[in-house]
C-alpha cells in the first residue's frame, strides 16, 4: 500500500487523555490498547457489560449473559433473558437536566429552512407519533416502509416505529416503483410512511405519484401516511397526513413496547447480484448498541457534540448516523439536499452555521470538495474535532486532503468500514493511535476480524479475505425469511467463518481495504483489488475518478480495463494513455498496466456514492446488469455502454 508507513494523524498526550477509549481501557483494567482489544474478544461478557454502563444503555430487564450459541454461531441469540427497547436509551436524555433543553435534531432543508428540536421535544413527538400509529391499527411486529427525506420527521418516524415494537423498512428516496414494490412485498409491509417530495438541486422531486402507483400494486399495504411540505398540501389527497397522526397521538402516549433483545426493529434491504434484494434483519439488542459503542470508541462522540453526516434514510447509513449522535447525547444535524447546491460551499456553510464537531463524508464527496477547494473550504471550521469517511475505498491523497485542508490539520480522519449486514464497524480507527493514509488502525473491539486465505488461515503478507471468527454484536439475524441465502452468502465460503466479501491486507500494523472480493482482478497469477489500481491512477492530476474491473479474456483469463473521468481533458488523451501506462508500470509493474482505458463523463454510483463496479463489469462481459435499484445516475450506464461498444 502506497505511503502506508507515513502517518497523517499523530495523537497528542491531551488527545489520548481525553479520549473515550482511554476511559474504556481504564474500566477494563489496562492502559495498553492491544490488550484492551484482546480482552474485548476473550472476555466479551465483561466487555459488553462495561460498554452498556458507559454508554448509558437503558435495559427494562437486565440480560443474564452475553450470548447463547445453542443454535450455532450462524444464529446467535444476544443478551438472553434481557428485555430492551433501544429507543428508551435516547428518550432518557429528555429527563437529563443537562440534555433535556439541548438541541437533539437540527434539520436543514436544501432551500435553506432550518428547524430545531430539543431532546425533551423529541421525546414528546416520538411518544405521540407512536401512539398515533397505534391508533391507525399498526401494531407490534408490523412492517412499515419508510420513504422519507432526511430530517426531523424521518427521525421521529424511525424512532416511533421501534418504540411501538413495529419493524421499519427503510427505502432509498431515489427508488423507482419496482424497487419499492419488491422490498415491501418481500416482507408483506402493512403500512408506509413517506415524504410527499423533496428538493434536489433546486427542483422539486414529487413522490406522490410514485406512492400511488406502488399502493395499487401492493395488496398488503393498508395504510399510507404522508408528510406534506409547503410545496404540497394535504388537500385533495386520500392519504393520512403525518401531522394528523402526530396530533392524534397526543394525550395517548404509552411506555415503549417491551422487547426481547433478539426481536427485530428494522429490515434493511441490500442489493444482490441476482437481482433479488437481501433483507438484513436488525434487532433491539444489536444494531443500536453496536452503533453507540462505535460512536464512543471510534468517533469519540461526547454529550454536547454536534454530529453531521448527510445520508439518505433509505440506507443503513441513515440509521447509523441517527444512533451515532442521539445514543451519545449529541446533536444530530440533518440535511436533505445535494451537497453541491447552490455550489460547493454548502457543506462548509453547514459546518460553520451549526458549529459541527463531527463531520462524515463518502470519498466521492471528498474528491468533489477537493476539486473545488477555493469554495469548499471557505468557512470557519474551528468547531470541527473529528472527520469520518466511509462507504468505499479512499485514496491516500484525498484522505490526507480531508484532514489537512477540510479539517485544518487538527482533526483525525476516521476510516470506517462495515456494511448493511453488520450494522457498524468491522475495521476502523481510534484517536489514541497514529492513523496512516487510507488505513484502519484497529479492528473494531468486540469483533474478531482477520485476513485469511481460502483455507481460513491468517495471511501475514499480501491480500486475503476479510473474515470474522466469532459471532459479533450487530450482525444481521439472517435474512428476512431466507436462512439458506444468508448461510450461502456469509458462512459457506470458508466453513466456520463469516466471510464478508471484502479483500484486505495488513501492513505496518494497519489494515487496508482493496475492494469487494468479487471485484478482485486476477492478473499474472496474482489477485489485486480494484481500489489499489484506482489509487495509482488517481495520482495523475488529470484523472478525477477511476474504476478498475476485470474482463474475460480468452488468452489470459482476465484483463484489466479501467474507466476514467477526466473533466478538463480535451485533446490530450493519447498522451495521457501513455503516461498512465508508464505510471502504472513504475508503481505496480508491467502486468498491471491496463489493457484498455475508456474515458466517460461519469461512473455509475449509488446515492451513498459507491461506484457500482459490478454493473460496469457486467456491461464489459456482456452479462445481465443484475439489481440496479440503488443506482443514483442511470445515465452513466449509457455512457459505459457507448464507451465499450463504440
């Protein structure tokens, strides 16, 4: 890995002394981080009891032990004997004299409207909306689609669903009818809560028509609740207004539903290569506890901090961000618009206006900010304490830029990787250790992560599969009504290990991600991750984005093909191709020089800015595209097809 021996972040004595993880280490009886991590693996019951206390997790009935593995490691039962509704841990802040009048949620809309809600007000709204849902006939265990733009109403809705004991099914705001229908029909959803629409780059995106079409196709969908904005009033529609549900619940509030730790509160669908989405199941004694843990350990969030990580509520990141802030008694800043509207100063002004302390971003957004540095960094960033990047691999240059320019050199950048299936981090960093560019300086405590070969043996040099040796808090409890596919997806590649599907390498005490293992390219008898090749390509200043894929080759088995975005390049592509070949050969060796390079205007990405290499690879190999419901820019596919087919 390039520049892996160089550290971007070196903690000071004050950084170490004030860190949450330092206090957690003290409570575990050690001042050595490696020993602390080891104890989290070998003394899990003690570790998680300590975490529950430190993170102020509210249990209705204490659990008896950490884990029941009687059904095998594939189907663990967490905290048996305990009863918990994780929303209680947030609403308890409303009774804290320090927190009750502090902002819990600040919601900024793309046109500029800003609303603020305290922890005390948030608790009242969640309890009232939960009672309003119950008055609509929604009960414990019912599945409820959540198609909402990020903001206070989406936050209240998610919390109220879990508070009632029902199950939320988050839906990406950019989904079409087929994607919504396939997810809600797969779990027999009884109700849907939706926004009437939202602004995107100054234009109103209407959702009501989509809701109507979906409702006609779903016989199980009995109730549709719509949040109307100033652009769309409730008159003339036959949907139940979000505000009327809230109002109807006032005066009828109840305590939270009493839930066993292993009862579900959320089904999040993640795309599958076969076109059938996988419904990951998250439980009251799993997801939120893992995120509260990660927020304390990795993000170093404390009471009174201000947490902003713009994310769509339809993906796992929406709930992750919500819990990262509110479970820790921090203010959640929501933004529902485009990050570059009206220009690239929007994120900077968001940080300055709300005095954000913790800011998260996908690498694609970071690259956009870096390309427009004059406006993207023209603000007062003095409130920032920590930066986060997640969602895909990030090259060292932009990792360093994020810390030194956006963070002013004062803030560590926490690289964070996990996924829909695992709630939070498998790998991340802690602020008390040096952080190298693009690296993760630790496996997440409580998760027994390793890099292994095809036999499950530890790989000491070179790339291997990222695997987990033991069940871990936050892992999905199978797929919704599909145990067989769950086992096939994670447990049968290497029997006895959870194989996550990522290619990774350990070097100089840090982990580095090399991309999805099914994206692995085999060249000259060696496996190489696409991210490693893309990093080298992005060193050339003319290239702003790159995607590397392996394409079938009759002679070699696979050849390397790259797709490049070069926004300011016009007539110099021939000379650039020569420089690419020379640069890659010098950095990686002649076998890794691309066999073909295509220039495109954009790469196909999800709304969370992940490049969909699978779709690119399938186009190149003349294969069906598979599930494209999470694609945010369908026009990119035509550009890829045109480039490949001429």
